[in-house]
C-alpha cells in the first residue's frame, strides 16, 4: 500500500472495530485530544451509518468494511458527504492497516476470534497494541507475547481488570514478563458477578438475552455482556492474565465485587495488596493505554467514595458459574484447548442471542464440546486456526442435533 501523507507530530491511531463499544469509547477519548492523536484508519463490520459518521468527524485516510454490501453503501454515503476517506473492502485489509507505517498505535477492539489475525499483524509490525479484544490472547497468548518481544511491540492491556493489574505493577514491568519477578504472589481478579449473581438457579433456564445484556455496572457489546452473565468472561480473563503476566492460573483468584469500583488487585510477597479504583467506564483504561506512561484526561467523572460508602467481596459460586471451572481446566490442559473453549463459547453465545438455546445450556454445550473435539499440544497459528474451525463446526452441529429449540 502507498505511504500516506501524515503529520509526524501526532500519534497515528488505527481502531479495529471502531463501531463497537470499545471503538466508540476510544474515539471519544481521542475527540478530546486532537493535538495528540490523529485517526489513520477505522474499521467496521455491519454498522455502516455509524462508520460514515465517524469518517466524517475524524477524517481517517482509510476505512475498512468487511462485507461487500456494506462497503458500497459506505462509499456512496462518504462521497455525498464530500469525504476523502478511502474505503477498502474485506477482512484482509484489517491486517494491512494494522501494519501501516503511519500507524503508531492499534486499538484491538474487534470482538472474538475475528480479531486474531489483525492483532497478530499489529504485533508483528512492532506497534503499540491496545489489547481490548481478549479472545486472541485466550487462543494463543504465548505466541502473541513472544511475537511482541521479538518485534519490539508494546502490548498494553485495556480489559479493565488487566489494565488495573498493570497499573498496580512497578513502572519497569513489561507485559509478558513473569509477575513473580517483581514480587507479586497473587492476582485478585475482580468481577461484578453479572446480572444473575443473586438469581435463583432454577430461573437460569428462562432468562432472556435482553436480561443477560443488562449488565449492572458496564455498557458493553452483546457477546461480552452474555459472557459476563455466565462468568465465562472472567474465565477468559483468567487465561488472558496467565499470558499477560506470565503466571499459572493457580495464582489468579477470582473475587466477586458487585460494585465494580476496584478493577483488580495484586498481592505482593510482603502481604501488601495494591488495588486500582475508578468509575466503571472503559475510557479510563483506554486513555491509560493511549498515553502510557503518561496520563491523559479521560473525560470520566470522578469517583465519589462517600456516595459509594462500602465495598463488598465474596467468592464466586462454582455451582452457579461452571464456565469458570471450564476455563481453568482448559488452560490447565493447555495446547489448543483454550481455542476450543473460546470457539464453542462464541457459537453458543450467538445461538443464545438468537434464541436458539437456553441460557443454562451455554456451559453444558461448551463442556460437551471440550470433551469431543480433539486438541493438540502444539500452539502454532496453523493449529490454532484449525482447532477454531473444528470446534465451531462441532458446536454448530451439536446445537442443531441436540439443542435447537
Ligand atoms: P462490540 O460488539 O460492541 O463491537 C465489536 C466491534 O467489532 C464492532 O466494531 C463490530 O463491527 C466489529 N466486528 C464484529 N464482528 C466482526 C468481524 N467478524 N470482523 C471484523 N469486525 C467485526 O464489542 P465490544 O466493543 O464490547 O468488545 C470488543 C472487544 O473488547 C471484545 O473482545 C471484548 O471482549 C473486549 N472488551 C470489551 C469491553 C467493553 O467494555 N465493551 C471491556 C473489556 C474487553 P459492527 O459493529 O460494525 O458490526
Ligand atoms: Mg474485563
């Protein structure tokens, strides 16, 4: 691709998944700091109108749209708005823009395994990579952190818990380094427990996707909202933390903290526990990732500790949230099993959102798939993509044959 005209004084940003919750929050932080950041590229899957509006406001050089129909409509709308943004069609261009020389920082904000190859491309091109998209780390976190080291890429965790953990570590800590080397004995990974923390177990079979997507503290996309309701999100986050902080899952304790004020903690060898607190607003970790090691005004309202008054903590209920056990078992076995867990989860969550299966069937189907699909101890890109494809096909087939309503 030809080199783009740029202004070298401002940081060039590409946002993968700019129409999603993470993408929109990233643009909101950038909106308040036009002197520091310029948007080089935006990408969308289906939300055409929103992408057009973002292009008109932020004037990126490139917009990538994944499907043909949407691309034509984006081009038409942009032309009539007098925009000079070039529209590229197809998923391959996601990797291309993640590697552009004009791009310094890549926000990985696509949902699911679809973000794997573009995230990898950003890492291999030595970018500052803001990792919100946790699924690629679940699938091949070891390879991604190795590639980051080899290519001098800077990985910065955006998932609020991992961002909090990172903020609690010494400044010289590098993502992918073993936290034991900086004296950390334990990670206390907090989670709100989602919307069904107190719901009687017998009602789990009747909860609707609309109820599951009503998170008590966070506004998020539909997939991660359902993951929060099953606590698979916390399970994926355990695996994510294993790779970002190079530690076994046994050093990571999940703590249910319904207020989501503490975003996670680390316990040092001397018994000190350091926590990061803040409003439940993703603009805080996003601003931190954009500006690190400096700090930036995120535009978020301040915490009023007096109004919060108290903070609660409890252990997660394993009977209510079997996904936590499934995630621990898959990372314990290793190899491509976390990929199979992730792929099965993406398919069942989609089936649940489309009302093809019940909420309580989500962990049951994932457990069955983990027992059926053969896994490999080798974690190469090829093996991971193969395991992902096989697990998706098996899960779809299982739903069709055994569970479809
Ligand atoms: P959303 O569903 O809100 O947004 C997803 C984005 O990815 C959209 O821009 C969407 O495009 C795009 N997209 C969807 N499918 C594809 C595909 N197949 N190929 C290319 N692009 C695609 O998700 P969130 O913003 O909530 O989450 C994004 C990631 O960040 C997830 O991995 C999530 O786990 C993680 N995360 C999110 C948090 C949050 O608060 N939201 C917190 C911590 C982590 P379009 O909308 O145009 O269809
Ligand atoms: Mg999180």
